[in-house]
């Protein structure tokens, strides 16, 4: 970090020169790998990104099916599953049976209490508490929330517990995506309050290579793409960013009357119907160009010495 909490003049991933981001003012950008970072110093925020309900956790939606398919495809060993940024524990709860043991890393107090007391999951607050050899470690949209020093620390510890069959799965928003270029700050995965980083495919690969991992596979997700385009179009027609998503996932409290919320809900459902077909068509276009997807989901393994 630089003076007064501002970022240094070089990228923490590749050492490239940091330049202003022409698209908007909140982030600066690496001129080499394209990685974006908030200009001002920020810390991980406590965030509840799931409804803390056992009934909701047990409901397997399309996104959970995608995550399960990725794990099934990647896993070479089934001893220990580690989920970094476990949130409500939904992913861990629905996939722990594939492994002999499990653990999650989470810092939000409400999520920790729910996943421990209700779901009976093994949840830690510090990765240093993990000592078992890792079969699969997952980072489902958690890496972009972490300060650079924490990212390095966690990946270093994960590598120390990795072996030849260990697989690391990372999913992060893609700042090189067509969605980001089209919608800018209306991009569905643009979360200024919570995202310290915005990764490119190049910056993610360089980060993992520097941390001792090789890329194994990239996964395409029509679920992420369709949602991203749909929410992006809807954001163009809403004064509240990601209104539809926040109402469904984060239980965000809006300072509006119930009558007003009902109107906005109906309005947004109508928008969803209107923009569904364009979202599907653009998602199909993205499927032809893996680097265009709104989200990067990739699998890595430990480098061989």
C-alpha cells in the first residue's frame, strides 16, 4: 500500500505500472495484466450474500448445479473439501458428502453462527487453522473481496497443504467481459462497496502462477452469463443497482413502503421477461468466446517441482 492508503504504483500481481481507469474513477488498472483495484484502501466487509434459512440452503438451483458439476469434474481426490468464503455454508452443506471431511473459512458473524449452529458445518475464521491436506479448495466469488496481503497469505497456505491431486477452483467477475464493456457500472458483478479487486483472466492466471499453481481448465457458465446480461439490462432501467438480485439474495432492506416495494417487484419481473431473450442470445454469443463471459471460473493444480 502507498501513502495515505492509496495503492502503490505497481501491480501486486505482475509488477506492471498502475494507470487510471478511463471507464470510471473508483478503480485503477494495471497496464500489463489488466487487473483493477480500488483506489482507496479498503478492508473486507461483513456481507450476507445468502438467505440464512435451512430450507433455502437445501434448495438446489441452477447455480448450485453448475458448482457441483465443476467440483465433480475437477476432483481427483475426495478426502478434504475447503471452501474459502463460505457465506451461509450452502455450497459446503450440499457438497460435503462427496468428501470425507470439510471446512469453510468465513468472517461474517451471522453466517458463522448459522452455518455452525444450524447446518453443523466446520467453519473457521482463519485459514491458518486448516492443517489437513486439501483435496479441493474453492473460492466462489470470495477472492475479489480480499486485500492483496490476505490473498497471498491464503494461497500460500493452501499451496502448503496441496499435493499432486489437489485442485483449486476459483470463480470471480471478469473485467474483460462483454458485459462489463456494455454496462460499465451497471455490470451485474460490479460491487463497489465490497469488491476490492476486479480480475481479468490474465491477472487471475498470473496470480495463481506466482502462487505456485498451473491452470487446468476453464469452465463456461450459461447460468452466470444469462443472469449477468439480464441484471445488466435491468440495471439500466432501475435507480437501485442490482435491485432484483438484492431482493432475492441479500435481503437488502430498502427505505420504501410495502406498496412501493410491490410496485418495484412487479416492474422488475416485467423487465426480466422483456430482457430474457436478449440475455440468452448474448450468452450464446459469449459461449463462442470463453474470455467474454461475465464470470471467470477456472481450476488450478499445484505446480510440479
